[in-house]
C-alpha cells in the first residue's frame, strides 16, 4: 500500500470537473485507489463518491492506493492534485 497527503489548492475545491478528471486518471491504474478525508474513505475511481467528500480549498486529503502499481498511482494523483487538477481556478 502507498499513500500520500495532499491539500486541495484550487479555489473552487474538488467540484465536478476536477473530480471527473481525478477519476479518469485514477482509472488508468490497476490498483485500488481511495481518497480519504478525516475518517471518510471513498473510491477514487468514482467521481460521484469523490464529490461526496465536499473537499473545499485548503482541505487535507490522503490518497491511498493498493495494488501492483500503487506507488505510481499515488505519485501521479498527488502531482495532479498539487497542480490544481490541471485547471485554472474555474
């Protein structure tokens, strides 16, 4: 298992477009991916579950992956979050 803590940096948080983009990237990996906020863990390959986290700007999340490419998944997803999901505060 691999995990890494990240902080949501984009102004509107984890809304529909970044949640969908995160899910699409997570789905490229064979590993099981979870996003954890406090005690709540959701499937990182489900945009609907990601939205249930209600993660606003400044929210600390843990990206957790378990499987054959867990390290690569966590690294890529953490970089994606830190890069504001590849979006400009929209």
